[in-house]
């Protein structure tokens, strides 16, 4: 059974190999291979999850057998394994669910390269989840940024180029700040592995020298990763990025890539600084104070949007605000709530991004609300799944979104500080109302005829906007059976996960708690 | 005041590194031209690398390569920062390459490299969707 200890490394190394392999395959084969390979990865990560929960102990994989202060390490506990399983499942569903639009949006000769990027992104995600070395974190952070940019720009319309440029400029800014923070922390501690760094930092804090430098470097790290993950006020790149990408990319970018940065930040707080030291520093107030306006302003921007994709992108900004608010509360339950929200958001938002293009597809490929009137009736399955996700985002009981909001409220009460309790409750209430305002409004819109009262049941398929003059291939106007089936499979898996998180939330919370106990 | 200045002078390499970083950061943020933004990014990264490299070097010590047998460990410098700088340079080069190719694509489409102008040009496209 000890062979399972190799699996975390396999998930990274095999993904790197797969990305090279996909370059050599043709598009459809690359897709088939990636789907099968993602299933294998889910099995590997599940085996690790089973192993660490059965033994009750995290394990460290020492690369090349170089011992602690010198070598590079991978570490696996319940939390890492759980996140890996969830992320890989969402990735698999995104690839399956967005396949039809990938064929439309991407030149056919380049589809295999798309899957090269997806596998590279998987490697980076896995490395960020498992790594125990902060500089490895930096390297894979850049790989994640580059592959994210690649899957964004693969849809060749003008706006995606601009969106990619803005995305990259902001991400480079974030990476630069992150690198500076890492360099400063290294100069303070003399280590890059998280465990010795933490020992050195607690010594420095105990001797009461250099606390200012630690606070400064942490602030730089936080701002760097905050820009990358869309912390208020750095969320303005989100609508362009998510709104113009092909559905699979939008789902992966919003549900996984931006969340991986938060996981790295979380790792730094817990494993590099140590959570006891972190709670003494003013950084968590910064997170709390930026998280709450993020929740409100993200939703306000979403209400003002006229384009469904951009609305959902702004809603991502609001949901990221929730996560940062949980991290900033400074109580153990706050961290549990933040991680639960991270998982719940990944599951819900990916399905939303996979579903809205289907609504647009039966509305003349328009994402504007006035054209989407009645689209839920024209494509009943898409309307149904959109409604489910919308209910979850608003926070209706039974769904994941409700449990997440409940945990935030419980965590706020648990801190016992009025300064935390009052703003949190107020922000939760206001943001729930705002969420309801734009999601329920959208649900009503996709099921009603609107002012014109025109016949909404007939599908409206207009000439293609994305029609690629160069490729000259006819576009698939109607969906084939296998495309429909793969959307249904992915939608059912994601909805199942959503309901599981909502109905049996305590199981996930127990896992997260166990993981946090192992994490420290 | 005098103490601060003498502290800065004593650590002039680190001070220069931070100044470079800030110059690069402000270029990346405030310049409209994409190529200048990229140059800013490279200057910013160079600042970080200078910081690392200056920390790794200690005067009168040698690189840890054994030429005439093992000497006292105080005779050698720490090689890790140099390794990190090399890794960082590789990352920076690949990011620059991707960004340059993006710039070409942007230029072909909009015939300008000024990001603000491109934004204005693309605005009307956004609204009619």
C-alpha cells in the first residue's frame, strides 16, 4: 500500500508527459485521451485520499531522497487529496461539457494543442496543490498563468486577444509581487521548504525582531496572489476574461485556475507562516476588509450587466470575496467555511459557464438578455441546469451555496467578536439579496417572452458569428448525440456534487477539518 | 535620517534592487504601450534577481566547486540563490516570449500597441453582442 505514496508525484509528472503526447495526437484522439487520463488521475487522487484518511497521517514524498533542508518535497494530507479529487472532477466535467463549443470556437487543426495546454494546466494545478516548496510554487504558478492564457486565447476573436493581454499584464504584476515576497521570505528564513521556513519564522517572531519585514513580505505575497485570483479591487479583468473564453476555458479559469492561487496563499498562511503567527499579523484584517466590498461590488456590477456571461463573471468576483472574507475572519471555522465555499463555487460556477452558451446557442448566439428571453423553453435541459445553479448561487437550502453561506454565519458567531459578526452578517444578507436579484431575474427571463410577446418556443439559429473563414469547414449546427450525452454526463456529475455538498455538507466539512488538523 | 542613509548605503545592492523593482512595477502599471509594459516587467524581475544574487554572494568567498580538495565551509558561498536566479530567468524569458507573441497578434488586429486605444477600439464590438 505504501506504493500510493508515489501517486501525488505521478499526477504531476504524468500530466507533463500527457501534454507532450497530446501534441502528437489528432484533436479527437487528444480529447479522448485527456478524458481517460483525467479519470485515471481522479482514481490516483482518490487512492491518496483513501490512504491518508485510513492512516490518519499526512505523508511527505522526498524527491531524489535529498533530506529536508536541501531537497524538494511533495506533501499529501486529507485536504490536499480532497481538493485534488474535486478539481480533477471539475476539470473532467468542463472538458466533457464544453466539447461541442470547443469544436465551434477552436480551429480543428489546433484542438490537440488545446489539450496540450489543458494537461499542462492540470500539472500546474496538481503541483500547486501538493507542493511543499515555495519556489516550486512560484514556478508552477507561472506555468498555470501561461497555460491559462493559452486556453483563453485559443478562441480567435478580437476581444479574446485584448482580454488575454489584460489578463497577462495583471497576472505578471501578481507574479512579480509574489516573487518579491518569496525572495524576501527566503532572505529572512534561509529556506524554501515550508516546514523549516515556518520554524525559522516562529523563532523570528519569538525574538520580536523582523516582524515588520514578515508582515511586509506577506502583504506583497497577498496582494500578488489577490490580483491573480480577483480579490477586490482587482476583479475588473474577470468579465472580459471569462466572458470571451470558450466555455471549457471559462469554466476551468473561474472554477480552478483562480482558486489554485487562493490555495497557494492558504498554504503560505498555514504552512509557511503558521496560523498562530498569522492571526497576530494585521494581514487577515486586510483580507476581511477587502473580501466584504468584493462580495457587494461584484454583485452590484453583475446587476448592471446586460450580458449573461459577464454577469456570471462578476458573480465569480463576488464569490471570491466570500472566500477572502472567510480567510480574514481569523477563526478556525472561518477557514473551514472558506474552503467549503471554494469547493462549492468550483462545482457551481463551472456548470453555469458550460450551460449559458447552450442558452445562447438557441437564441441566435447572443448572450444579451433581451435575446435570451424564453431560451429556457427552447433548450429545456440547459434551462433546467441553469435554474439549479442559480438557486445554488442565491443560497436556497438543499444546494451547496446555502451550506457555504450557513458556515460563514456560524464561523462569524464562533469568533465571538462583534467587529467580525456584525459586518459578516450584514454582508451575507446584502449579498444574498443582490445575488437573488440578478440570478432570479435571469431565471425569469429565460422562461418568459418579455415585452414583445413573440413566439419563444421556436429555436432561433442565425448565421455564425464565429464562422472561421480560413478553415472552411461546415459548422455543426445541430448537436450530435455523443455531444449531447457528454454535456448531460458532466451536468449530472456537477449537479450531483452540488446536491451532495448541500445535503451532506457535514461529510465534506469533516474531511476539511481533518485536513486542517493535518495541515498545520 | 543619517542612520537610514548609512543603512541604505551599507545595503546598496538591496536598495538598488528595490528601486529597480519599483521602476519596473510603475512601468508595467502606467505605460500604455505594451512593449514598454513588457520591458517594465523584465526590469521588475531583474530587481528581484539582483536581490537574490546579492544575498547569495559573500565577499572573499568562492563558489562551492571543489578544485584543490575540501576546505572549510566558511570559504564557500551558498549556491542556492544563484540556482533560483537561473530558474527565475528561464521563467521570465518564457513569459516574455508568450507576451511578445500576444503583442504581435494584438498589433495585427488593431494596428496599435497602445492598450488604452485598443480598449476603446474594441468597446463598440463589445456592446453590439
